C-alpha cells in the first residue's frame, strides 16, 4: 500500500556498524537523520533481525558511515546481502578504520563517519529506532553523498529485461529475482529482507 | 560541533501540515522517513516552537507534502520563514488540497502527499518526533523529489559575495544574513529558527 508515495521520500545510504563481546558487524541502512542540534543527536532505524542491531542493543553504541557517489555495488553486496550471523564482515574487509571507542567502520566510498552513544531505543515492531548522542565524527572525502535515487540509477547493476518470456518478480531494492508468475504476498527477499511490496513484475 | 559531518546526511524537503480547532498551518521540514513497512509507518521531526507541531499534538494527525525539483523559493519563504502563530499560511495559498480527513496540504512543486495518524510522540528536547500510521497518500506528479543538496544548489537564491568589506554571517539553511563580525553562540535564525552552528562567515 502506498509504495509509490513512500518511494518519493529522499534517503541517503549508510553502512551502520557496531561491536560487542569481541564481535563486530555492519549492515546497509537508508534511515539516518539528525534529530536535534542542542544536544547533537541522530536517529537510525534497523531491522530487528539484523545482527548489527543486536550488537547495538548490547553495546549502546553505533557508527554511521555515509556512502558517497563513488561507492561501488560490492559494498552493498558485502554489507547488505549477507548476515553478520554467518559472516564476519569486517574480518577481511581492507577499507576499514576504528573509532576511538573501538567500533570498526567502513571507509570505502564513504565521505564521513559519525559515532553515537544510544540515548533511546524505540520499538517499532519489525524495526528498532535508536536515537543517540553524536560522540565522534570525521570527514573522509569531499565526494557528494549518494542518495537512494543515485544508487538505483548509477550504482546498482541493471539487469537485461526481455519483453517476452516468463513472468518473474524483481526486488527493486537489491535486484534479487523471484522466478514465478505469482509472488506470495508474505514473500521476504532472501538477499535484502524487504517485503513483497518492494518487488516489481518483469519478464525473463 | 560536527556540523560538516552532519551535513553529509542526505535529506528530502517537505511541507508538513496539520489542522486542529478550526486552525491549520504548515511548515518546512527536512526530516521525514519511512520506519516500518508492516504496518506502514513513518517518522517526522518538528521543532517544539512550531505552530504546526502544536496542531499535530492536538489532532494527532499530519500530512507530509513531498517537495520536488520544480518547487520554487516562494514555497520555502511562505511556509518556512514565517510562523503560523502570526499568519494563516493556507488562507490565501492557491495551490492546496484537503485530505479525506480535512487536513490541508500544499500541492505546488510537490510530487506526493502522505497523511499519517500519530502512534507515538517522542520528546527530543528542542524537537518532537512523531511516528504515525500512513492512512492516506497519493502521487501528484512524476517530477523527481528535491534533495536538500538540490535545494541549496538550484532553488535557494544565491547572494553576491564580496571578497572585501565587513564580516557577517549567513544562515546556510535560508540565507538570512547577520551583520556583525561576531555571531553570538546562542543566536537563533529569525527566519528559519536554525542555530548559530548553521551560519557561515561571509564578507558583505
């Protein structure tokens, strides 16, 4: 319902990262915004199933790495299309650094990082919102930030579409293709965990 | 503190509107985002001093009108640089419509509107965050949404800068100029209510 209207809201793209109990992880989010200036606070939303979210819950600390227009699709694949429950995403990731408080963050294709200490956790059902005090931040480059629109137009690989063939469904978020004429209403994208409402019909 | 890093977060621009007790108003915000899909909820932030915010508090309902790249500076001046306490902003505003629940919204230079019923109010100090269920929405045009960056580069009038002359401070949000070499740290922009940290030094 109202998918098209909601897509008109403008978002940025970020790697959200956290560390707790000797583990660390990161995931892609598009919901990060400043909410107050005095004191300086920002809000982020993360899926309850997210491993990074679970680390934030324990450590009460998170870092947002702001992706820019030079970010490549591998960053989205690495941090967005696999779970930190299965893979240590920072283990072999070369372009990373650590905040003074020991939280790793992704530096490739990123123009800034912002670290927050959680002030409030708000239960939104499927997601958690964390509102945090900004404790550390730095600029990494002067490349413009990537908007969600920019990602879809320039970063995400385009897949060839055939006008005739079999009907299928493509996730507009990550590009995953469900092969079948009828997409179940409760289908969840196995790559990016978005719901059936984020799929569009295509021919393959 | 961290002004430059926070500016790298990507925002859209919106006219937030509400109605209560026979009064209505609207203001400019840059903080609106979808927070969950099932059920469909979005979050907005509004300054506690905002008259529109006070109407939301009473009516528990708000509308977000998504500004697009054809939006003109007059919309920002009309809804952003004056208070609904002094002016009935919708009274003589021609490009408006009403939701089924009777809330007026701004239609000029807007590509969609989204109406929400408040589910939660979160006190953020200087601001209030409202999280609401999306109850109605519609597309108005296919013009791309205006990002905050687009507003600064294409919609906001540029003021001539002199390299020599008197030192002054310009609000990077709305363009207001404070004439004086030293901007007080607690200065609040009289036009858009943003703090001293949103001012940049210029020569006039």
